[in-house]
C-alpha cells in the first residue's frame, strides 16, 4: 500500500472515529429538567411531576420566581439554568410559558415544554393575546384583584372554580389562600426573545382550562410547530391533576432531543 493510500485510509478512519465519538457524546441522554411555575402560585405545585421524573432518573430543578417583574422572573430562571451540568429541558406552566420563551435562549436549553401555557413572539405580551382569545377568567368581571401598589391575585372565592376545579377542594382552597401576589406588569411586558423559533417544543392543552383559553393554547403551539398533546377535561392545574400525562410529555421531549442530536451527528 502506497504512502498516499495509507494516509487517506488513516484520515478516513480518524474521521470515522471522531464521528463515532461525537455521536457518543451527542447521544448522551438529556437528564436535566427545569420546571417554571405560573402566576399566583409557587413551585410546590410541581411536586407530583417532580416525584415522577426523579423516580425515572431525571435531575429536576424548580425555579421559584419572585413574580415582581418579568425581567426578575427570567433572571431567576436563567440563574437555575446556569447551575445545570449539561443539556436541559425547560418547562413552563401558564405565565411560566412566557418566561421560558425568553429564558429558553440559554445555551443549555435543548427543548421547551409548554404546559397550559402562553408562548408569545418577540414584541408580543400575553395580556394582549389573551384579550384576543378570552378565557372564562377573561370573561369574569372582578375575578382578578389588584393591590394599591400594582400586584394582582385571583379572587380566593373563585380560585377553586377557575384555577383548579379538578383538584380536591381542600387543596384548591389552600392554594387560593397561599397565592403569590404577582406584579401586574408581568402580563404586559413585551418579549425580547422567542426560544421556540430555534429550539424544538412540545405543548400541552388543558381541555377545560378556565384561565387560558384552550383555543389560544392550541394557536400558540401550532404557530411554534410544537408537538401538541391535549388532555381532555383537565383544568389549568393540569400539572397537578394529571402529573403522569405531563411527566410523560416532558420525558418524551428529553428522548426526542437526544435522538435529534444523534441524527445531526450522523449527518
């Protein structure tokens, strides 16, 4: 075998070895999950989903947003993303969808999951979009209360009916009484980035959502080209009332992003 042929063969074998190594790295399973809650609640509602995911071997982190401004909530999310040790699936519920849409441009995020969530585009805000496709909440005068300094909360008497009708009444009442007051400005702050334009996404429609119109959820996910799952009869608290179905979508996102990277490496 001539020197030139040996050199070419060596180059081919080296390239093949590099590709195999790259594929081995790229096909490493995505095991990091970051969960982002919505307005008026905190991260504790994610516990049923958290427990399923951790049992299945995922490392799960839950963002506790201050809900004092959209910028602060995005910053809180990026702070948790910075702590992840590798590729991460970022999940948002309700207003948390707006947060992950902007925070999801973080380099560690490889996929987005929207759970009964908003997904605005750059320059849009969820408040204006919600008015175009109003929910039961939007058609209920006085349901959203506001403090003198500009923080909002859901009328505690209406909370169980609107936010969590498929949860045990005692649980829904506790959540109504332990609401995190949310700055009104978070709902009208235009987004500066839309991660769903460049990263794969999944969307869950809560079939009986009273807080965000299911039609609006479908529209968001169709525009983002998200793989969409509809959970019939589920309330806005779908992540609590149907944790198995929600966790299954998140795990699917983790598997898909792994397979997607493997395909890219093979090409």
